């Protein structure tokens, strides 16, 4: 009979991730929250009636412009969580609630329209038997973005063509409209760093919040172009390394 391998304690990890939703997901969000209310412990920092109604109310209150396309991302969710080792280090459920309150305030600062909760439609803690999460649903509304400069030329299909400079590069104009912002997933994250926006958010959350609660930073296997400089240095990442391959599957 073989000897049992000793169990070593795992590092404590706190997580933050971004979930994207389209308009056709609204009903599923409502159904998920109703199911959670019936099966688990649920506490709201900000509650909504229905996703669609709350979405429309934010669009009206912010006066946001929206260029409709059927597959557009029109709603997002910041999901905060952690592993069992992270939660086990809290003394009480009240301490965990206080931690999630800090996460909610962090969300307001990072994804809130003008650093307010105006574009946030729902913030809810869901505590299941084996996990707990804070979900913060918000509209990706931005007051700054780059707008295409269109020419008078048309394509063969009759569509307007973007103006190009002397080097044949597409031209844009900078827009800043606090009273007439834009609902746009791509413009929202470009204003927060573009390709490295997600990893920058995770890095900032670790340094600002979770590290203070004893969490360790998990290694990122994202492509080099999608990571921030501090992550590359900490994990000794280089261009073309094992994980800097588009089709790397982990085996």
C-alpha cells in the first residue's frame, strides 16, 4: 500500500473577472437571480426590478448614445470571488460582507460612470454552500472615446468609408461628452487601457484590495501583449515564451 502524499496548504486567492452580456441575456440574468434568492443566501447592495427596466433607466438618466447591433455587448458584470482558503481566513460572515463592501466601492471607482454608481444596475452577494461571489452589473458607459472620421467616399456596397491620413492610416477624433456619453464595450475598455485593460484591472485590484487581505497573486498565462509590465517582471515572462502562443492548451 502506497504512502499518502502530505497535503500542503494552498495559497489564498481572491478573484476579479469581467462577464459580458448581450440584450438577449437580460431574461437569463433575472431568472438566475430569482433562483439564487430561492436556493441561497442573497444580499443586495443595490437591487433592481428587472434587468431590462434597469438598463433602460440608466440609458435615460445618463443620456447615453447607443449604436444598435444585434450582437453588441450592452451589459457587463464584475464578479468578485475567492478560493476556500481565502474565505476561511475571515472571522465571521460580517467580515466577509465588509470585504465585499470594499469590493463594491472599488467597482464604483473603476467602472462607475464618472466614478459614481449611476451606470450600476445591481450589486448582489450570493453565498452558496461551496462558494460566494459579489456580482456588480453595469452598463459600459464612457464619457471619452475616439470616433471615426468619415469621408465622402463610398464602398462598392454603398457604405461610408473612413477617412485616412497621408500614411493610409484610419483617422479618428477624440470625443469627451459628459452630458452625452456613449454606451460601447470596446470604447469603454479602450479608455481603460485597451489590450491590457483586463490584466491592468486584475493587477490593480490585487495591489489595492486583495493583497491587504492576505491573498496571493496567481500567475497570468495571457499573451504577452495582453499583460502589464509589472506582471511580466514578476513572472519572468518574455515574448515568445511557452505561454505566449495563441493555441497553447496547457499540456
